[in-house]
C-alpha cells in the first residue's frame, strides 16, 4: 500500500514531534532556570569555611542568574543533617548542598545513614581544597618531618595528636599518615579545631594536622612549628615547608568543597550551574576572596567531581577500617 507524499511527511513530522516532546520541558526549564530563589544548604555553622565559600560563590550566582542564592546552614551530625535534607528534596535545582570532605568520610564512618551519598546525589561542581599543616608545639624535639617520624617510631603511642573530632578530616588525615609511616599516636578529639589549638600551643597536646587558614597566624607568630603540608606539593604561603609526599610518596589529604544536588536532577540544569560556578571560580574578585581562605581552586566537570568523590570515599574507607575509627 502506497501513501501519498503529503501523508508521509505528516507522519514523519508527527513522529519527530513525539520523539522530541519529552525533552522540550526540560530544555525550557534549563533556559529559564532559576525562576525563584535557590537554597544552598550548608553543613557547618556560619563563619566556617564551607559557609564562607558558599556565600562568595552564591553572591556571584545571584548577580549572574538574577535570583537569590540563599545559604541556609543546617548543622549537626557531622554534616549528615544537611545532606539528608538535600537528598530528600525535589531534584529541581532549587535545593543544593555544599558538599565537603566529611561526606566521603561519613559514608564508611556511619553505618546507619538514611542515604547513600554517591547514589543519592548529583555532583554539580568542585570548588577546590584546603590543605592541612602538620604542626607541633614549639618545644617538641623534632625539627623536621623525618625527625618526627623517627621520634614516633622510638616512642609508639606516646605522642598525642589532637583533632576537631573523631572522624573529622584532620583525624582521618592523621590516621592516614600513621598508616603510611607505620607509626602510632594517641588521638585526642576536641569539639572543634578552635578548642584544640590552644592546647597544642601550650604543649598539653603534642601535635595536630591543622587547617591552613586557621594555623598561618600562629605559625608566623612562632606559636606552632610546621613540619609539612598535606597537599600534593608545597604551598605558596609556606614555601619552605615540605609536603608529606616528599617523604611518604602518594600521601595527600585536604579538606575539599563542592556543590551537589539531589539525584536525578536534569542534566541541563547541572550543566548550567557547572558552567556558571566555573566562571565564578575564574572571576578575579571571587578567585581572590577564595584564595585568601587558602582554597586551591580546581574547576572541572560534573563527571570529574563524581570520580573525585568516589576516589575519596574509597580512600577514607580504607583508613577508617585500618584505624578502627568509630563515631562519637
């Protein structure tokens, strides 16, 4: 049976319209996005690095996209309260999470979470990382990292290491160091690094892996002695301080920050946010403000961020199991 040419063209046009129609609402939504305020959920109190970074980037996005990006900090449970709130939100781009290194750590540290971070989120953009500094009280006998490692081997378990809490990024970074250097220290957790630093400076506690922004002033004032940084390479703000990897090849541990959304968020909105966030990280004003916090900027694709999260989750799972870390 032959169809008239006009009938055939009508069928072809109708078929094309049917095939394309499911994508049209999503494309339109991406073109218009955002049409109302966006809530960026922070996992830590106001004034902390995640909160400040989110506000700097959020201000840029607000000005560029024409809608407010509000930062809403929902603290507690090592960031799990904020994360659960976001994964249970609609995947429409109007509820986003400031993801931090604790998200990768918590995946193994807690065995009763109501979500799976990798499964239940959509990576959007990576902001960057802030390294830690291996620092000791000025009276500590070791002057260099090799001397420090030698001292630990000669005095297993006698050196005390502080952290901002059990399972905190500094704690697992310390345990990774112990695992790779084959040494043992005694962990002393505090409720926040700010409470731990005075005891390290006074000599009550021997050492800490301190966040670089919080430590620089004390290091320059001679109240803490830096032995190494945890980044892959030396840092411009401490050019004479070696990286741990110079003595323990492959070591790297930093606090990191990025943005994720609930799972199944439309790809077009993810890509739009990724493009704008990467533009923010390249903006001279934003770049300067974030660099002043000690953030090593690392813009990339959502796929790059997804691979990074998976690698971090796997790495810290090994450390947590090796050290037998249990949540407080």
